[in-house]
């Protein structure tokens, strides 16, 4: 498996925001979203065995592990690593862009799945994987303008996801002000949540390993 970094920090996103967490950031992604804030994970990294990754994780006190990227589902052994962690009593989440098959992710792993909007420049056109989301999973949407927001609402309506999983909307940094996204959420009347990246508010937008 190719790993960019493993670090211990505060989870800044999802319904688990604020929780101490060990992050495993894998190298490589097959999308190029225009707002990506982890381009440094596209290339490089170091090859690690599952055993080496588990050893690094065990150096930290948290019992919550987030498998992220890049795109973690590009790693062939990701399902086996996730199961290794579950077997050791860890709570596990995987953050994925939502355009890779989810079927091999072990039951018990919390899937935090993106809905990519037109503003991302890598929009969803096939919603098969999103239709498989189950209670315990979450849907994340980064919006670049008001049109993105309304597009996403229509997709979520069509997939009937509002009452199945939490839906979290985030503003694309430098493109949407949080106050505007808050207004769109409130006006929509939908059971959506506004999400800001807590780690960036704490340590700054350019900090790595936090």
C-alpha cells in the first residue's frame, strides 16, 4: 500500500468532527477536482505493508481511524486493512470521492462519500454507488456556487437519501462564503447540515499532518 502520511489529530469533518482520530492518508487519486486541498497526495508516498501501517496506528491513543487520501479505494488491500482494524476494536471510517465501487468495504466501516457537483469539474454522472448508502454512512457535498447547491439537492431528492444518511454541505474555500451556504441550507427546508473544516479553523488552511 502506498501511504503519504499517518498522523494523530482532531477529525475536522463529518458528524465525527472534533473527535481525536488517527488518519492514514493514502497516495494517488483518479480525479482532479478543482478545489482539491490535498494535491500533495497525488504522487510520491512510501510503500507500506498492512502490518507496518497497523504498527504506526497503534503508537497513538485514539481508537478511531480515518482512511483517506487521495482516494483510498484505489489501494487493493484497503478492505483487508479496514477489516484488520475492525478486528482490533477500532472504529473505522473511509473517505472516498464516491466514484469507486463500495462493495468491498467491510460492513462496520463508516463510509463518508462525496457527491461531486458540476463545479468540482469531476461531477458524478453515475449514481449507482450513492444509491447503496446505508444508515451509518454519510454524504458530503462541496459546493462552488448556488447552482451547485440546487443541483445537489435535486440529486439527493431523486436518490431519496435525506432520511437514510446525514447530508453535509461544505463551501468551496474562496468560492462560497459560509454565510451564503447557511442561507441556502435554511431556505431549502431540507434536513441538511452545514459543515466547515474544523482542522483548518484550528491550525490554518495550509497546515499538514494535523
